[in-house]
C-alpha cells in the first residue's frame, strides 16, 4: 500500500462527535474536498476567517466542498461552558452549513485523533502541535492533505488550490446564487492555474 493510500485509509477511518454529540464518520466525506480548521478563541482572526470560510462554503457547496470546524477550549481561561456556547453562536451566525464539532484537544497527550492525523501527515508544515486559531487544512477528494495554511497566511475566497481540486467536480445545481457579488469572479470553469503540491 502506498503512503498516500495509507493516509487516505486513516483519514476515512476517523470519527468525531459533532456539537450535538452525534458521531460523524469521516467515511461520509469520501469524494468531498474538505477544509478543516479549529477555533480556540473569539479573537481578531475570527471575523475575517469565518467570513472567508462562509463565502467559500456558499460558492463551492454545490461542488461538494465541506468546511469542518473544531472548537477547542485549551486556550480558554474563562467559563468553559459560556465560551463554548459563544463559539457555537458565532460560527452559526456566519453559516448554518458549516459542520461543527464538539470541543476537542488540539495539542498535548490527549490530542484528538483528527488533529493527531493532521499533524502526522502535514510533514512538519504545522510543527508538532496545533497553532492557536484557524490553521486551515485542505484535504482532497481522496482523503489526502494537500495544503496547510497557518493562521497568519493569506487565505482568500479565490483560492487556486481549492479551485483546482474542484475543477473536475460536477456542480449539483446549474446556477449558483452568490448574493454578495454582482458577478462571479471565482468561476471554476475559468480556472487554468497550474498548482504543484
């Protein structure tokens, strides 16, 4: 078995509880391009990141893109129940299509298996532990990690890697309604970039 096949098999064997404590098998994400991120605080990065993730979700949802958000209380010193409730409220304000999970550990000896997997296969791109808020892990439709964006990295709606990964996907609906733009400057059909990763 090749390394990429092993990575894919491990990814689709992962499971996590959503914010309603319902177990979600990552096997259900086969053939989907995925963005995985964590949210640890309601800091200055929150608004800009959730705005971009919401726009990407809206723009590419009909191509099967999924955005998975994992809250983590490891950096929180306030009342944990209130902090978690506040995170859930803020996330759902931006999009009700995000897949939101229950609180997880993103570093330390009790790190959640999803983040253990991401750290392992990032090949040092994110170090040996998870950084603060909103690192973004781009997973292709075969379950392989193709790109890691650190919290401070530029990450825009017109992301060439996501466009390339979705280029050959069929749109479920013929018309995409993007109310925030007068026209669609992110048309997948016009994506000709050569991306190497």
